[in-house]
C-alpha cells in the first residue's frame, strides 16, 4: 500500500513538473529594481506590524502583515506588468498535400485503357490506409485552378477542367497549408501541362519533395496535331488574308501531310503541303485566301496525313474572322484649293482601301463641276465626311443649310481640318456643341509634331515600327489661335515649339458625341509628311498611314451604346465555358445598377435564355456552357421598370478541338523530371504501397499554450482595493 502511494505521488509530482516546464514569467523594467522593491515592501510590512497600538496578538499581526504585503506585491507587480506564459511543443504526424489532376484529359482512353478507371482504382487502393496511419493528408483537385476536397473519392472529382497548370497546383497547395508545414506533395496526373509556368522550374524552387503517380499509357504514340492558328480577328472583303498554322507530331518525322482551309460549307478555299516535324519540334505553314462576303466568317483548318494516327480529333481547328467592307467611302469638301486638300486627295486616290469623292465649294454657293443636288446624294452614299478649311467665317449660308440638313438625315463621322479662317460657330452647326473653344490669338510658329494618344487610340501595333519616323518629320505650322477644352477629348498629336520646346497645344484631337465620332486637325503643313517614306526600303508613307488610321477610327462604331456586352474572346474549345460581361448606362453616361439584362443565345443545340447578375458598380456577369460545336449568336436586352434601355449582340464559335486532347499518352518524362528536381520519386499508379516507405518526413512540431499579461485594469484594481479593505 505504501509503495503504491509513493509511486502515485511521484507520478503526480512528475506530471506537475512536466506541465510547468513551459511556464515562464516576464517583467518590464529592471529585475534588480523589482527585487529591491519586493525587499523594501517586506521590510516596511515587518516594521509596520512588529508592534501595534493597541497591542495585538501575534496571529492578528501576521494576518494583517500578510494582507499588507500581498497588496504591495500586487501593486509592484502591476507596475512592472508581468506576463505569465505557458508553452509546450507537441509532436504530430507529417502533413502531405495530395493533388489530383482534375482536367478533362484524365477521362481519355489510351493504350493502357480508360484513365478514369485507372484513377478510380488508385483512389480505392487500400494502401491509402497505411499513408493515413503515418501522415495527415490534405486533398486537392487541380485543373485550371485548385480546390480542396473533403474525401478522396472519384465522386468528388469533375474531370472536366479546361487547361492544366501543374506548377500553380502545388504552389497554391503549399501556400494554403503553409501554417502546417506540409512535408511533401503527392501529385496524381497524366503529366498533361498546358498552362502557367514551367513545372520543372517550379518544382526545383519549392524546396519540398514532390512524389508523382502517373496515370495513363507510357508507350510512345504516332500522332500529329494542329497546335495553333495565328490570324488577325479582322479581314477585309476582296483583300488577301493570311492564316499561319503551327503543327506538331510524334513518331511521324518527315511524313507528308496536307493543310486545308475550309469555308462554312466545307469547301476547300486554300491548301498547303508540308512535311511533319520530328518529336518536340514544330513546323508552320501559311494559308492565304480572299474573303468575298462581309460579316462573321467561321473557318476550319484540317490536317490530313497518310499514316495511321492515334487520334484525328486534334487535326481540326476553327477560327472566326470578322470581314469588313474593304473600301471606305469618303467625301471631302473644301472651299478653296490648297496644299492640304490637294495632297489629301492625291494620297487617298492611291490607296485601294479608300474611295474618295472631292467637292469644292464656290463663293457664290455652288459646287465646282457638280450640281448642288449632288451634295445631298454624296452625303447619303458616304461613310465619312472630311471638311478641309470649311466651313469658314464667310462660307455660303445656303451651302451650310443644305449640308446641315443632309447630315441630319444621314449622320456621318466628320474630320475637320481647321484653317486660319475656320469658324467654330459654323462647325458646331454640323456636329453639335464642340468640346473646345478658341482661347486667344497668337503668332503662327513652326512646331514639331509629337504623338500623344495617337497610337493608343488608332493603331497600337504600329507604334514600335513608326516611332523613329517622328524624329525627322518636317515641322508643322501652328494656327493663329489656341484652344481650351470644355468637354472630354483625346489629344492624339501635340505641337511643340521647334526652338523653345514650348507646348503649343494639340495638332490632332478626337471625341465622341451623339453616337458619332469626330476628329479635328489644328495645324497646317501635314502635306509635307507625304515626302517621308516609312522604313529604310520605302513602302507606305507616314502621311498616308495617318489618313488611313484616322478614317478607319472614324467609321468604327463609337462606344456610346446604353448596353455593352463583351466576351473575352470569340473562339472557344469544346467544353469551355463562355463568360459574359455587360455594362448598362443611362443617357448621361452614368452606370445603371438596377437594370435587368436578359441574354438570348442561339446555337447548334437550340435557343437558351438567362439573366446576367448585377453588382453595385453597374457591371453584370454570367456564364454559359455550350453543349454543341459550331457558330453561336447572342443578343442582350437591358430593361428597367418595363422600359427598354438598350440592346447589343454578337457571336462566337465553339470548335471541337480541346487542348486537353493533346495529352495523348502519359507524359512520364515530365513527371519523372518534376520528381527528380524536387527530391521526390516517380511511381506508376499501381505502386502506391511503395510510397509510404519512400517518404521520409520528420514529424511536425506544434506549439500550444497560452499567455496572460497583467496590468492595472478593473479586475486587478478590484483585488488591490479588496486587500486594502480587508486590512
């Protein structure tokens, strides 16, 4: 009995000492001062109660002394704000991040069978129990993004993700569990990687081993595929357009193949013969055709080979071109022949994309070489109007009235070339209120032209090519007045004094108003630019480029629609979701946040309707999952309280090609490289049992405990008052 009691007491004391081993007390200030104050408090208490009047018994004096000393200690400790902490380190099982490839390629079939069935067998392997016994497992599904899984079952996977980003998968998994310090990552994948950064480089940077389990056939297959189509989104009727096709192949080096471009009726409109490249290389060929219709033109490019391939599903790619009318019908009106109008007319007649009609106004109100009735007809048959030095202060009133009436019936975008005698009052009669006013008179000086928003608004792709040409341009001459902006406008080209560098205001501006676009030139001497060729070998002139860029911008649709629908691209792959965005604006251009935006889609599977969800910023969003392959059109209708605010429409194309189909077999080489550079090991899918023995990870150390800081708050103040009161 005595021995048992001794053992029990020993165990209790050992447990208490173990639990107190992490206990610590910290103070603010000097510890020597604390000891001195404690000793002083003890001495003062002893002196105070060594003798009392009237005399008291030893027991009462000891009690009073204890209360006094305790109150002093509480006060001293609170002054030094002690912090009492208890911490203890616990040993836990290592954590593993298990990432499962959730992309559509994991459902494909290859020489080893159905990858989905292989994955199901792997996930139900009893060896997972051994891993769970020795490790804590955090499960994730990865495709184009990463999502956590509660259970490791096939039912929790979608296997439909479009795009595989392996590097982002483990980087995000480590980031999400960084407080638990995962010891390693287990990646289950077929090795398909078609998005994001280089996974091998990323694996070498994470400083944690990645163990890869390969799904799919590892045998080398014979396959050719169209990897990419390069083409602009816009083509012009009657003008040649080119499509560059990039092709890859495996096991088919130097085999003959043929590329064919098909129109919507599956007729061949262009073709090219090629030799297939060796593994890991690519070849490209250009197909040229001339569109003869205006509108959206869906096209297909197919690759035909003579050898048996693993799959021909990746031999067909689609693209959607917007074909526009090639020639811009421009009407130029000038009052007095001058160099600007002469060189403008000469340059545009040499451009096959422009069809210019030039009219010169007589001082008596007529039109040279034309009848006055031709003016209204010319307006109705034009896409854009150019007014060079017209209207001026002395322009015929009859011409202005007829021109204003014609524009009112047939609104046109207008390019004003202002001259010394231009009248802003008369100009306003043709386009409404101007966004600027003439500010003051000044002397005309020579000035250098400096592009400001010229390329950003008109042609961003040409900036790097044409930038050096602006250094050697002949100078312009400023107008005898300056302007002050009174409404939003864009300065495309600015003027700088050639000698002093002083800012002389804009030389070319643009603005939008009433659903139309306008531009104004505020200087003279642009015609001299026609002598400067573009590039060392000659070619298109910078002056001709200026005219074409401004005219094409003017005839494009201005962004003043009450409802604006947009999608991020016009070509989607089978299985890819289409994300719609919309904005609704009131008449004063303020966003509308309480409208209802209804979408109607028409495609191969029929019609579909859904609503876009709004947010408080006037933006609306929604997603559509196409079920078929082919052309789709969409239209949107914005309503508020039963009233229609605006409509918008567009189209897109869904092709049968899916990037996941490029993973025709397991990319074992990539999975092995990922494991090698990270310090892990590659294993086949049926070797899960070996994984537990290969992973050598130390246990996690978790710190637990608590900390309390004492200072003069209400509870401590209450204890101090209670002690003094008892005394």
